[in-house]
C-alpha cells in the first residue's frame, strides 16, 4: 500500500492543499460496525452509501471505509473514483487499487493512509460512484491528526 501525500502550496493569495501522490490498497477484511454515520446519495435507480470510520483519521494508520451501491435495489456493477477537495476545489484524484477503471459489484472496502504532511489539512473525500449512466458523489470531511 502506498501512502497519500498532502502538502500545502500557494496559488495566488490562498493556501491550497495539493495532493502530490495517491495510493490506496484494498482492505482484506470488511470494516466492523464502528462507523456511526452513513453518507447516502442516489441518482435515479442508483443508490450508494459510504461508511467512514471517523472525520479525523490518524496519520500513518489505516483509515477504513466501506462503499455500497445498488441499482434498482440490486447490487450494482459500478466504478469508483476518489476526489480530494480542499475548500471545494478538487486537488487530487485517486483510484481504488491505483486502477483508473476499478469496478465492483455491490460493495467494496478500502483503507487509506494519510502521511505526516497531511496533518491538520481540512479535506473532503468525495467517492464518485458510476453505474448504468448514473453518477453519485459521497462526500466526507476529514482532517488527519498525529
């Protein structure tokens, strides 16, 4: 598993978090019932949920998430992409298992690892799910800590 690196850079007069490299590994075991909140969204017959474990992942530790998708109530054959946003602007895109065409049926589990350079940076993870011509974005605010 590679590590996602976040480093600040100046653009104009504002500070924007730039993602220098992204890397994700598929988790072997599914996440337990630790997530207190589910993020839900739908577009037509496509419904998806994101179950993150916390808003404050710890630096250099696996941060588990679980994503599910259904199409007309049945497990969806879908694709997933991660967008990382800083102040509403996409500053990086990542792919599950570093594969631009990652697809799954029904659900997948993943673990992200945030490096020390991401400490304290306010980001939004947006998991973008697409299936049968429909797209759903599942947003979750995060701020890693040591």
